């Protein structure tokens, strides 16, 4: 039997109701993703089942399959959307802002605080555990998050090079250098559960040193 959501999609909505219908479907999708997040976090990819996800999300299995036709599709959507949202929120950089040190300090501080969140570490572990069997999970996760963030930072650095605020350089590599300088060793420590998440003091120290070293290599000649 076709679900109500499927029937709704097959019928023309009366004028003025399409927006409400779309909003309702978006809410239902978020409800499913939240249920999936809880189950995947608790059981991992292999241990999770569509039945348990439907139960946790408080939807029928029929409704679940309307939105996601497999556990793989649901896992990929959950992990890539979470990473894409993270990249979008963190890397909102104003290319016209001339205070490069301040921009990098704000970015580095937000980046480390978000990277160290327990739920973010758990998502990375889940993807790493699943991508050997499903390589596309790792590729999609990388493109939605790290690659997107680096691309946005590169665009900002390109603008600063053009304005003479930074030395000419491989800005793609420079963006990766800055992010790695910020988290140097921290992510590895957290992934292996070999220490606590950094506090404000550690984050501030890490970012200050990252900015210092970055400008030593990429700053204009007068700043070196």
C-alpha cells in the first residue's frame, strides 16, 4: 500500500498548500534523520537496522522507506548533511575583511570547538568504520566537509593575496596548512579517546600559535 507521503506526492496540491506540504515533509525527514542519528551513534552502521531507526524516529517502516530506500542511503544522507552544515556554518568568510589575523583567529577558534564535540568525533568514527565496505561514504563525507571548508578558506586567502595582505602561494595548500596547524594532534587524540577535549585555554593557545606560524610562512614580507 502506498504511504500517505507517496500519495501526496502523486496529487496536485491545492493552491496555497504546497508550501505547508513541503514544510511537513522536511520536518518528517529531519525527524527520521534524528532517529537515525541516535541509532547509528548507539549501534554503529552494521549494528543499526531500519526497523530500529523507524521505531526511534517514531515513524512506520513504510514512511521511512518513502524517504530513504536503504540503510546505506540514510547513513550517507545523515553523515554528509551533518558535515556539509558544519562546513557551511564555520567557513562563512568575508573576502573583503582586511584583518586576516582576526579572521583566521575566529575561524580557528570555532573550528576547534566544533571539531572537538563528542558527537562530531562519533560521526567521524562511524564513517571511518563504514567506508572500507562502502568507499563512497568516505568520499561523500570528505567532499561535503573538509574539501568544502578548504575551498572556502582558499577563496578568502586568494582575495588576501590579490590585495597584497598575504604572499603569493599555493592557497589550497595554505588553507590545509592552517587548519592542520590549528588541530595538530588534537583530532588524533580524540579519535583514539586518548585524552579529553580541549578547553578554552588550549584552543586559544593552539589558534594563536597556528596564526603565528601561518604568517611566518605566508604573511607579506613586512610581517615576517
